[in-house]
C-alpha cells in the first residue's frame, strides 16, 4: 500500500511536469510574440519620427526658396520701376 502511494505520486508528478512543460512552451511563444510586437511598434514610431523630420526639412527648404523668390521678384519690380523712371526722364 505504501508503494502504491509512491507510484501514484510519481505518476502525478509526471503529469504535472508534462502540463508545466506544455504551458511553459506556449507561454514563451506568447512572450516572444509580445516582444516582437513591441519591437515592431518601436520601429514604426522611429520610422514615423524620421518621416516627420524629413518633412520638416523639406518644408524649411521650400519656405526659404519661396522667401528668396519673393525677394528676387521684389528686386526685379524695383529695377523695372527704375527703368521706367529713366525712360520717362
């Protein structure tokens, strides 16, 4: 009878260890998936930040270009006025 309890305990321990191993492997897969998802989110955020930075640089260049364009047009207008004044005089 004493040996029966030992054998029953060993069998119970065997089933518990099999359950634990199966649960551990699925838990590790879930943890890995979560970690991969976080990394992907971080990559997307980094990509978005780079895109915003590039867009800001482009906007700054366009703003400078337009400002310079307006300055040149203003200078051309002044030259045209001077030219018309000299013709009239």
